[in-house]
């Protein structure tokens, strides 16, 4: 039988092919969790609401006889929320929305159509919530799989507080969406539903105390994880009310314990080393790409100037991490590889860890399947949905875990100040970009 393969055309082609994990995914997750336990990729409240709604609606639809899974219902509700938001803002792009290109011109929003895998973006915001929902107690589950989640009492309370004032066609939002999933309701373009679901609308004030309480109390986590997240929340609140233009690593915030601060600093030094290692691989890729005859680089050859410079910067970063003496075994092993006296040994270990953009054939470095031959930064894969927007400045020390930035933004959202941060030119007030 002949098979034809093709690409289903997402909103944009992500650079996932170019990400370099380097075998460090577990260490990256560990350092991010040590910094802000359980947050995942969340940076504003509606991400949590839409995903929790997806679980709750899928349960209700299943109870009424529908064969649906959490993932497809949550993705469909997210797509509907973004479509309603785009319709309300004239299809202007916003960091809180996805699918600007993918959703334009679509008019069939029946659930049987929206549930299809190629209808919406390939990386929905739901993916950022997989860790946060159980960690914060919005769902219960014996598994880390989204399809295994069950809405908890706290999750149902959050939905009621966040959507209770909206009654599309005189129905509760959960009932309205469940009827949509069952094919019994096509009344979607309503102001009530748009305000309840749109990521551009902050959740009602009644829902904010519950969200804040969940961030502090969490779900079934251990006491230290809850305490760390609560302390970081207190710190970013201090930064919000008493803004500083620049923070350094020299002064530990009073809200953060010495052990916690040590973990956060170690993580920043590890992330710096990892990025420097990627720069070394970039330099090697660019050198190979500039070859006029035969695309390869011999480990026996003398390193060229740009590669030498990148190697020295990486060694410096790795030595700073090792001097900090952290317990993460994989991170320590990686940084020890990075300070080897022999440049060819360093390159060999880095290319062996890569194997995707560059690959090793004997003593020759050759192009891998994701090779481009330029110095374009390919980035590192945190194995998380890391999409913190770039708008106003965030007063945090350089290199700190992106989850710190995310929690800073989530706190702004809970105070109704996220719009001003994202759109400073539209009147950002105290959080205008400096």
C-alpha cells in the first residue's frame, strides 16, 4: 500500500526542529521547579481557567453520553476563546492569544469541526497548564496525563467564581459549552460568552482571591514547594509595589530563604552555561556552513577564532557554576565536560549531546537533519511551554528562571495591571516600559 505523507499546516512552523535539548531536560525542569514549584508555563489567569473548563466540560459531556477526551475539549474551548477575542479586537495580535492566522476566515465552529487536530494551533496554551493544574489543586489525577485529569472541588469553585456572572442564553457557562460539545448549541457569538472566555478579559474580582489562595496553598505538594511558591509570590508583589530599576544577585530578597536563593542562583548559572554551549554549536554550524568544499569540521583541526571565543565564554560560565557547588548531578556532569582542557573533547561531547543540528561521524562534525549552516540562534528546549511575552521590563536579576518572570506577570494580572504592561503605549501607567 502506498502512503502519502504531508504537513497539516499549523499557524506557523515552530522551531521545535531546531531546539537543542542536549540531554539536559531533567536538569532544566528541576532548576525551574526549585525556583517556582508547580507553575509550569502559566503567566496569566485565563490560561488556568480555560484548561480547567476543558476538563470540567469534558466530564459533563461524558456524563451525558458523549465520547470525548479532555485534550480535545480543552483545545476546542481555547480555540473558541481566542476566536471570540479576535472578533472583539479586530484580529489584532496579542501575546495572550494564539491562532491569528489559523482562525481567520473560519465560520464553522461546530464542536465536531473544532475538535479536529488541524483546526487550531499545534501548541495550544493548554500545554502550559499540565503541571500547574494538579500542583495548584484545580484537578485531581493519579497520572500526569491531561486526559486523566478530573476537576476538583477547588477547580469547580474557580470556574463558578470566574464565570458565574455570565449567563449566555440564560445558561451557566459550563452548561452552554457542554451543549456545544454535544452538538445541541451553536449560539457562540454572544457578548456574555466572549467576556467569560476571552483571554483579553481578566477574570472577575471574585475569582482572584481563590486563584491567589491556590497559588499559596497548592494541591498535594510538599510543604517546602508550597512555601517556596508563596515566598516568590510575596517577592514579586514587593517588586510590583516598590519597583526597582535593576536587581543584582548580590542582595538576597528578605522573602526568599538562603537555600531557595542558592538554588535560584545555581539555576541561573546553569542556564548561562547551557546558552553558551549552544553558542559554541552555533559557531561550529556557521563555520561548516561557510565551507565551499565539503560540509564538515574535523575535531583534529585547530579551532578557528569565533569558535575559540565561544569556547572560552562557555568555560567561564561552566566554571562559575561548578564553583557554586550545586547538587544536580546531570548539570555538574555537563559543566565538567565544558571545562575540559582539550577543545576537541568539548566539541565531541557537545555534538554527541546535540545529534540533531550537528552530528558526529568518527572525528568529523557533519550537518544533521536540522542543519541550516548559519549562526541563527536555535535556542534550548526547556521541555516546558516557555512563551513569556516581551513588552515592559521585569525587574529581576539577569538569567533568572523564566518562571519568575511568569509569576511576576501573573501577579500583575491578578491586580488588573497586565494590560498596561503588555501595551505601555496605550497608557501603561506605573508599569510602562522603561
